[in-house]
C-alpha cells in the first residue's frame, strides 16, 4: 500500500482536538426533529444561517397538514442522521437517536395513512387501489407553499 514500509511516524492527535473522533456525542448537540427540519440541519454545532437569514416557522393550517408536517420532520431527521452515521458509525448516541426517529416516523406515517390514505403507492391496503384518490401533491387545499 501507499504507506507500507514508511518510516514516518504520523501523528493524528489533532483530530481529537476537533472532536472528530468523538464516539459518544451529546444529545444536546442535536436539534429535535422539528427544529432540524426548519433549519435543514440536525446538528446545533453545524448550523450556520446563510447570510444571517432566519428560518421560517411553518404553521400547519389543518390536521392533514399537521400530520404530513410531522412525517416530513422525522423523514428529514432520519436522512440527516443517516448521513452523519455514514461518517461516524461508532457514535452510539446518534445511532440511538436514529432508531428513535425511525419509530416516531413510522407512528407518524400510520397516523396519516389511517386518517387520510396512502402517502405512497406502497401504502395501499385492502381490495381497492386508493393511491389514485388524491389529493395530489400539486392540488392546493388551502394550505401554504411549504406543506
């Protein structure tokens, strides 16, 4: 390999100074699923507003929007935690948070499906193909542009 038979003694202790090798992250460093969704980032120490702009707080206008918004928050949290764990696979706190987000997302999806029908084609149950019963994503039911 490239560094085989190399007499250089490489020192990577500087990585510890940057907390790059931290295997037990503190849950206080993570936003909640909703906070992370609004900011587009689950990590408090990584969140830097673009040009000092603030995020927009989303307020669902009805129960359908609220349930969909809840699903979207957990889906974002799962995706962001997955990306983090790709680079930090030994971080037990992050892994536990990911597992919790997965459970919460499943509950949120089931609540939406039971009340309003399938979120995707795989959610169709029973003898009737309910996916076609809308509303479709482009149909605005009086909500806002975010939900």
